[in-house]
């Protein structure tokens, strides 16, 4: 289904004319949107979630590195901590 077909209201499955208000084709019963379009929407959402998870993991990693470095400095110079 091309963008011109969607504007004209042509069914992606059987090619019959569809009104823009119809959610399903009256001839074959197919939904107005192609299943392939829905899968690209899902793919884009999953990609966005994966990017967010990656950013969160990188942020947590650097936060642990910075906290570890600060604790190392405190223990090395003897200005705190349970041992000194």
C-alpha cells in the first residue's frame, strides 16, 4: 500500500475502494492499515525503549565508576570510611 493509496482510500489487501471513515474493507474485511505498517510502528517503539535502556545502563555504570573513585580517594587519603 502506498501513501497515494491510503489517501485515495484503496484497500491494501484486495484493491477495492474504501471510504476514509471505514475501518475495514467492505469487500474483504481487511483493516484499513496494513499489518506491515503496524509492525514498523512496533519496531520504532521497541527501538526507542532499547535506546532508553542503553542510556540508563551507561548512566548507572558511570555513576558506579564515579562513586567508586570517590570512595577510593577517601580511603586512600584517610578522610573517612569505617576504617579510618
